[in-house]
């Protein structure tokens, strides 16, 4: 039988939900909260000061962007190092599950990156 409600849902909705109908937990944030908050504070400052000092606001926004990019690059390098260490010395036959977990983590972080 045709289910109109289901047909109107975005195509990836079913894949994002488990059998209980709940969405899976969100992935870990790439930036630690203190770094993320500092960048967002700078961005808010830029937005709030734009009317009075547009050039200063743009310089502040650019600085926030640069900080975010640097923090992200550092976080990704740490994540890559941790992932690499998790599998580099593993015996393929005795630790196949750990290797699958590492591959899944590489896939998830890479997919998140390409969606940025």
C-alpha cells in the first residue's frame, strides 16, 4: 500500500534512523568546545561591531576564520594520528574487527570533510 507520509520524506531519512525511529547520536565535534567558543565569540564580536567599524569587523571575522581553519587542521591531524596508531601494528587475521572500526572511522571523518 502507498504510504504518502513516507513518500514525502527526504530520501536519506530512512538511512539516518535506526529501527526504533530515533536518529543516531551525532558524531563527536571536530573542535574542542573551548576552541569553538573562542572562534564563535570573535565572529559575534565582528558581527556586532560592523555598523560602527566595518573594516575592523571584517578583520576580526577574517581572524576568526583563520583561527577556525587552524584549529580544524590541528584537530584533524590529531584524529588522523590516533586512527593511524589504532591499526598500524595490528595483525590482519587476529584483529579484523579493530581494522573494520578504523576503516569506518576514516570513512565517517572523510565524508564529514567533503560535506563542509
